[in-house]
C-alpha cells in the first residue's frame, strides 16, 4: 500500500518517438504514397507496417500500466528540449537505445526506465524492461527499492553561456564534409588543427562512434592495440575520451593532440576558426545543435550531473 501511495503522488512521464512509417507518411503525405516509394525502391513495406503496429501496441500497454498506478504525461521525442521535468518525476522511454540516451541528457537525476518495444528487433542495451514489467518496476522505483546505474555525461559550455550535455558523445566540427578549422588545448598544450571534426565520448558511448574510429585507425596503422584496449567502457567512468577525425598536418596545422583523456581537472578547450557552418551537437541529434562560429570558445568536461538508469 505504501508503494502505491508514493507512486500515486508522483507523475510518470512517458517518452515516445515516431516510427519509420510515421516519418514516411510525414514526408509523403499518405501511407499509400509511402508504400509506393518503398516498394519502388525494392524494399519490403510490410516490415514498416509490422514495426509500427508492434510499437503502438507496446506503447498502449505502457500507457495503460502507468495510468493504473500514477498520473501519466506523454511527451514526443522532438519536444524534449523544451519540456520541463519535475524533480520527483519518474521517466519511462519506449523506443531504441538512442531514445534513452537522448532523454537522459535533459534530466537532472530523475530515474529513467527503458522499455524495449521489440526485443526481436532491438538489442536494447539501455532497454532492460518490457511494457509488462512496469506494474512491478514503477512501484519499486517510487519506493527507492529498485537498483539503478549512474551514467557519466559530457558537458560543453560556450563563452556566450550556452550549454549542451551528451550521454554518448559530442561532435565538434562542420555541418558539411569540408574541413573544420579550430585551435585545440588540453593539459597546457595547444595546437591549430584542420580535421573532419572532434568526437568526445563518454564511457557509455565508448562502444559507438569512438570505437569505430579507433578500430579503423588500428587496422590502417597495423597497431596491436584495439578499441577495447584503449577506451574505458565503464558507464560511470569519471573521464571522457576525445579523438580528432582525419587531422591534416600542414605548415599552419598540426596533428599531435589527436587522442586523449578529459578529466574534471583537465577539460578540453576548442576555439572555432570557422566563419560559418561550425556546429556542436550531441548523441547524433543534429537539429539540437549549438552554433560554433569563429571566436566561440567551447570548454568540454565531465558534467556535474549524472544520468540515472533503472536496471
């Protein structure tokens, strides 16, 4: 009874996303036109229909389970940047791992429950639960009887006061595929660089973008060390890893400060030399980016707040 009372006094925020089918309909106006396009390209439209039906079925199950226990508020993924979470809210994300990561960076210690809508389709490293588990899990979360994992986040602060958090990784560079120009500084050393951009990864994100860069470089160089040997994979690691993609050495640019660790006492500082198209975005969400034009100074470090993932 105590669990139920505690939960009924709190609000549960359900985060959902659009399916591939919904994205297609938004682009082509109708399901029929979307079907024509997909089949014209030689793909199986029935897979889009099946995924959409499965996701919406799980979403309804989650909504019903939450509504029976607490106040429910549903938020679409695209509204996350402007949504204000209450400190006592419990958050449930139904979707892929990317939805969990994208949600965590907008939270300030609220517990997040990741629900896998289709474990035959998604591995769900950050999605340990199914919709049918919510009736048991949510009361335990409300009573602080459910284990959680803390997740270290990255934070970038600009000299104009803007901030951005990342759960997996940050990208610092150009919107386009042209070279990014900037100066980089860490541990008292600095360098002018021209590259395809900088990736800053958390421990959670170490198995993603950063891993692919290190793996590729190790094969090209014939190095014995691989990504698993040089990248920390602890989700709560109190450090970040940065790497510079395709640095180009020239008379005016260097390639020495291209890989290293960022600590709380050792931030990474990047100053833009790009008159236009310079950006900083996190976790692959380019439409929620900071402008990084000439003269802007970005300080990247370990965030003070951590993500809290229910397990």
